[in-house]
């Protein structure tokens, strides 16, 4: 049975969102949060631009950070990613009503020729990006 609070999000649609407005992972409401539910070591190697790492076992903690109406986009590794599906179900179970699951996860994102970033966890659990030589940073217009 399909959960009405969870909708699939194609990679191309997420790419359009990212081109229009970056994720608002730090704001409790408004915009959308982009959450990578993979283990920290996978996230550190590569992530969708703007994502925050919240491993599956910590997803329930998001209920203390975000309004139940905020759009939450979750993703994991592969096309049939059980972790992203489980995260979406857990979020729905805690009252979130606008959950998007990136269809195909990182695999579909890269299959669609979208770029990934390297990230590492900072002391406070926030992500820090390492920019590849020759790439432009968003603040360098």
C-alpha cells in the first residue's frame, strides 16, 4: 500500500530544485531539507550537492528539528534502496506529511549525469564541503 505522505522524486526534478533554490537544512520550516541517509563514511566520499547526512538510525531525530509540513527529501545508494524507503516510512510515522524519496538514490543521480560533492562531517554534525580544484564555489558567482 502506498503511503500518501511519501512521493517519489525523479533525479531531474531534484536537479531543477537545486538550480532554483538550495536546500534549507538549517531552517525548521519553509523550503526543503535534503537528507542523505547513508552511513557517514559513504556520505564523506560523495553526496548530492547541499545534502546533510542523517544516517537511517538517526532519522527520527529530525522530528525535533523540522516542522511537520516541511518538505523532506531523503535518498540512499541505489535504485531499490531499502534505507531511503525505511527513512521515508519512519518520517511519515513521526508525523511528517511532505516526504520526497529521490528515486534511485545516488545511483540514479549519477546515471543522469549530475555531479556529486565530497563532504565530511564537521564537529557539530554539520557538513563541510571540499571543493575540487578548478570547480567554482557557489559564492564565486
